[in-house]
C-alpha cells in the first residue's frame, strides 16, 4: 500500500475513533441535560420556522395568542411556543434520542471496522459487505427519523388556535440520508463483487 494512501487511511480511522469516543461522552451529557430539564421545569419552549399564509407579514402577526413569540423576517418567521411537559413528551424525547444515538453508534462502529480492515489490506471480505449495507441502512433511516421529529412539531403547533390559519410550518427536510445510503449500498455491491473475484482467484490457484 502506498505511503500516501496509508496516511489517509490512518487519518480517517483516527478521526472515526475520536468521533466514536466523543459521541459516547455526548450521549452522557445529552441524557443528563434532558433529565435535568424535565426534572426542574413544568414547561418547555418549542420553536419552528413558519411561512406566512396571508401577506404582508405584519398583518399575519397581529392579534396572535400571547404565548407565541415571533421573530419577523422578510417572508417567514421563527415562532416559539411554551408548552406543558407531559409524560408523553418525556417518553418521545428519550425514544427519539435513543433511536438517533443507536443509528449513530451502529454507523460509526461499522465504518471503523471497514476502514480497519482496509488498513490491514483485507477490504474484500464478506464481513465488510454486511457492515457497509448496515451503514447504508442507518444513513437511510436518518431521513424518516428527521421527518418524525418534524411531525411531532406539527402536533405541538396544531394545538394553538388559529395558528394554521395564519402560518404553515417550513418543511426543511431533505433526502440526503437516503442518497448517501444508496451510494454506500452500491459500494457494498462493489465490495461483494471484489470478494467473489478474490474467492475465484484463490480457488483457481
């Protein structure tokens, strides 16, 4: 393996190792912070970007319920509502955090294994094909996870009277996770093909 390539692989592997351990620390901080928020507060702020249904913007902000704070921009606003913390909100917050971190942990774990085997000059093995496909799935699942968090935001704001008569929430989601997942899945097929070629060559010899 060329020195430059080996240096790059070492850099990527080292970066993934740092991200792996940093993420473990972030998980602990996030759980602690979320628990502290729910334990010390009865209400919590929920914010979202909205677009105006009825221009001009100034007219759309007239006579809003007092619990809404709106930051005005040219064609949209950032609104924030203060909602009561419920048992369902606590459960969904922890579940969303758990699912997100599970995807991230699985993703980083498999990438570390793949780059570790490449570093050892054993890229074309059946384990790597499986790891890459799992990585592709994790990336793809990040998109529906983000969509779900958006839908839960919709539910919170739908409880404000006349809100949807004045505004519509900005749907900022994209399909980058699905696209990356598809690319990685194709790479997994390339690795699978490479493994088959390697197996055929070994049998021929």
